[in-house]
C-alpha cells in the first residue's frame, strides 16, 4: 500500500501514514480500497495509533448511549443532577454530572452516599471536588459536587492609615471572620489597636497590681516575691491554712510550712488548702508574666 506524508489522526504529527480505520472498505483481496484512499481519509502512522483512535471513537459512542440511558431512565439511587456532560478522560470518554442545588459539604456527602453503596467505589475528595463514581453499560460515570471558592475583597489602602496593601512587603489582617466586606488593616495598625485595647481593658488590673507591689516591697522587701502555702496556727504540717511570701532566710528550710520570726509579711489566712494552692499559682504566674501595660 502506498504511504502518504500527512498528519497522523491520533498523534497529529506529520509523517508517513498508511493505516486507516478498521471500518474502511476493503477489496476482494483484503486491501483497503484505493478509491477510498484517494479520497484523503484520516490515516495513522502506526497500527497502534489506528487502534487507539478506533477505540476512542467507540468509547464516545458508548458514552453517548450511557448518557441517553441516564436521561431516559435514571436509577432510583441516583441523586438529582443539575446537568450532564461527556468529556474525554485519557484514552476514553466519560459521563459526569453536577449535583443539583447549592449544597454544603455534609449535604453533598449525604446525597452521594447512595451511589457509593450501589457501585462499591470509594468516594473521592481532593479538597476541591467530591466525586462518586459508577458505571452504565461499562462506561465510567460520576456525579460530582464542587466546593465554592470564597474570594476576599482586599481594598487598596488600610482602613485606618494611608498604607497601600498591595505592596509585597506589607502584611495585613481582616477584622472579622466570614464577612467579605470586613475592614482590612495593616499589621502595624493592628498591633497599635491591640496595645490601646490592652491599656484600656487592663487598666484596673494594672493599677491594683501596682498598689499591691508597693505594699509587698515595703513589707516583704520584694515587690514580686514567690508565694507558698503555710501553717498559721498550731496544726499538723499537712493542714496548711494560709499563704505568704517564701522565706529567704538561710536557716529556714524551703519545705518547712511553719511561720517564724524570719518570715516576711503578709501572712494571709485561707480556710481551704485547695483555694490556697490556686492563689499560689495565680500569684506566681503573675510574677512570671510581668507588666501588661
């Protein structure tokens, strides 16, 4: 058979082509009809490419038949589909449909579950598409649900200063979650607003802490002493009924909870040992944190 230089109908590369579709007419000797060849039909550079092209055509016809079946008599377990489409997937054609309705993730999983139970295929989820696959007359089909992409509106300038938010070295935050129109401010403005809030909200606590530290400095000689549980009266060692600053005297054992003349003031009675332990944790943690203003 004469070879022609043309584009292969499968790989679309220009080279010698002399293979034609299996449906091409043949003469009595089994050769492709010359008149058919002279008509310039689609040719292929190899038998493999010819067979692949034929299989692709057969797949498209099968997919069209499967789509007709789904439109004419959809299975009872199939959820409502917004629309169907046929698309090429590798070496074949598939049928896919979008799940009808604006469903959330949980609702989409619930609607696709009957397909999973019927087909035995696992539900696929790549973070963008939720897909449930099945077959109709050996044609791969699926129903999918698309997660919406929420695009935030970023204004040109910070809401509280002239800083432009489009510069690559400018970081910014949104004041609100879930609201696309929430104000957007640069990070320096966020930090300034946070510092002002801390001063305003913590002012009573800061004032009380300052007064207490002045008192401790005059009584215990240290405005930030470590605190301990102790025994204020003649009781058993386990019955701690008060709290006070840790005694720093060399002759006072650290684990001794009794109060001696060397122990600094103030000695505060607390009826509940559990509540005393709680106050100890608060006071010692406050020393570690330091100033809030």
